[in-house]
C-alpha cells in the first residue's frame, strides 16, 4: 500500500519546465552580433488620452504620445505603437500588469510575456542586418536612439526599438522567433561580407 501511495504521489505531480524560446542562441559576424535577450515581463496596453496620466503614474514611466517614440525608467520601457496603444516591457522583474490592475481609469492591459521574445542586434553592421528584411529607414537621422515602431522583417511582424547608436531590440511573437532569429542571422552574415 505504501508503494502504491508513493507511486501515485510521483505520478500526480509531474514536473514541467518552461524554457525560453531560442534560449542561449547567439550569432556573431564581423561588425554585428545577434542574440536572444533574457525573458521580460510585457503588456499590451490600450487606453484613451484621458487615462494616460493615471497609467503613466502607476507604471512609473511616462507613456509616450508621439509616433515612433519610447520612454524608459528603472528597467521599464513603454513603446508607442499607435494613438492609443503601447507595448510596455519590464526587464527589472516587476509586473506591469499588476501595476495597471489598481488603475480605475479606462484602459485594457493584457499580459503578453510568454507570447513575445526579444532579440538584440548590435554592432556597426546591425542596421544593415535588420535592413536585409525590414524596409524602414534605420539611419540615425530617421530612426534615432529611443525610436520604436511596429514593422516587418521578411514575412514576420516585429516591434523594433533602437536602444543605442549601434543597438536594436527586436520583439517578435514566440511562434515566429526561429524564423526571425534565422533571418537576422543571415542578414548579419550578409552585412559582414
């Protein structure tokens, strides 16, 4: 009887481990490095203009109001995606969804942490690597540090953020992550050549 109880207890608690998509993958070529970034907390946020102040206060970062902009503070970044839409990324281990839960102002916030992954593209040839499949002008004049937009890379939708003169954060859906990483890796090799 003790054996049966022990066997049942073992079978009743299977262990599962969520592994980040593409964990540890990195590609380096002359002048460019492509690597998967650590997991982060993310929300998709929709809100009218009247709610922006209360949400900015709750999130601890001012939600940007202009196209192609972002704002960052204490490991949290808000990217403007549309007149009433933002992607909020927290790399400091805090939960932006919980921060929005107490806000009574009209808004919709949805946790998308497991839907997205982020890929870093850095180096002097990073711009060329991304432009191998992205039609957007990524010159510093047109897409300065802090610029953000929803765009495409090959056949996949991405959200692109310029984090430094020679560094970008590429956000994509987990289901497209292998395609996006491979595309960027090929672009990096081409840019290096």
